[in-house]
C-alpha cells in the first residue's frame, strides 16, 4: 500500500464565515447566521495544509446555519463543483437557469465551464450539512452544465455505489474522476479497484474504517496511490464513506 | 505561453490572450503581472493561481 497522506479530522483547515463583517456580501443570512467549513485541502485563507489530490482541489465539509444562511450569487469558471447533501435542505440557484432543492442523499454536479454563477442557501429551519468537491476540468471554458441525482440508500446498502463518473446510473463528468459512496450497516470487508494509475481519497462521513493499517473515524480521511485494489475494512455498523478516485 | 487558474473561483488567465478588458495586453507573461494583482472575478491574490496544462474545449480558439 502506498499511502499519500492520512488526514485526521482535527487537522483540517477550519473557517468560520459569519454573515456580517468582511463577508457580508458573500455570506447570506440574518446577522447571527454563519457557515462553518472544514477543508481537507488548502482553500481561501487556509494555506498551510495539503494542496489537493489529483484533479481535486477542494473537499469542504460545511455546515450552514438555518433561516437563509449560505453563499450569495458569485461567479465561477472551469471548476466542476459538486455538492453532496448529508442533512437538511440545500437550495441551489444557478445562471444555467436552475433553482433546485436538494435533501439528504441528493447531490449535484455543476460544471462552471465558460462561466456561471451560483447561490447556495439553507432556507430551512435546521442546519444544512453538505460536502463540496471542486475538480479541475478536462477542458477549459466548456459549456456550463448542471445535473442532479440521489443516492438510493436501500439499493446502495452494503455496497460501493458510484455517484459521479463513467458508470451506468452515475452523473457523468468531463474528467478522469469518480465519487462513490459506501454505506455499511455491519462490520465487513470491501474492495475498491481504481483504474491504474489513479489514486483514491477516502473520507469517513460516519463510522469507522481501516485502510492500509490506518484507522479512520468520523471525518478522518486518507489518500492512497499505486494500488490495483484498496481494501476497506468497515469496523462498525452505520459507516458511511465517500470514495474519490482521481487521475494523478 | 502558459495558462493559470484561480483557485478561488476557476477564472483562467492565458498569457497568449491576456485580459485586454482588464488592461493586460495579449502576450503578457504571468511573471510580468504585478504581484499585487488579484483575480478580477473574486479577488483571490495572484499567488493563489495554479499553472495548468489543460486544453480548451473544442470550439474555443486554441492557443
Ligand atoms: Fe461557489
Ligand atoms: Zn477568482
């Protein structure tokens, strides 16, 4: 096993983004509203960590407070931006012309391409938990696109389900990149087979897994490379893992 | 001629194209852009752009 890095949850970057002060126009919400962001990779003011992995530049574990907190309309180019809703409801508005509501297990792939803006809001009454992933595209300034889908919790139980990438049922992406989800209700061994020479990033949403002799608990993550098969030992029921395969 | 991508928003700078609408002539090298220059779309500093070797989408003028 070739381990690129192990990133304990507490060693990620942390940003607290209140809706007032310097962020007032960027962060939506009432004056007490705020977003918390744990970044696996360097992002924004957090620049002392890991720069990225393969084509992935952002893996943000974010919580939006309720009652209108979020990101106001702001521009992007090129990056392929994905959101995976863990809890609560995300209202997504983009300049492709979509206003979308995404609940638990819903996800989208927004390719900003030649230019697009989006707003991400929690207009619900409870917290919104969401994972954001940004990926470098295979081509610059492509036509923008937006697609959404839902992870089917019953069909996806106790197996590895491809959510984004080149597989039937998954949302396509113009990059050598896959996001899969492993939800296991018992201790069990799973195998992920990346296409050579891709790397694999594993992020534990909930539960406990062991990969390459590293024990990962809630919100810990790690990256491996140079493997034909990555063995994932789930150590407890209720385990939920996001698996990101990327070209290196 | 190289391309650079803003890690704050994805805005791309292409040395061959420059940014005439922002006062940077085509052919301007990245190194010749002032260090205090920021992304015109999101304000991210020049130091947080990444050099990329990604081709344009077909139909975009190749450089
Ligand atoms: Fe954004
Ligand atoms: Zn920018």
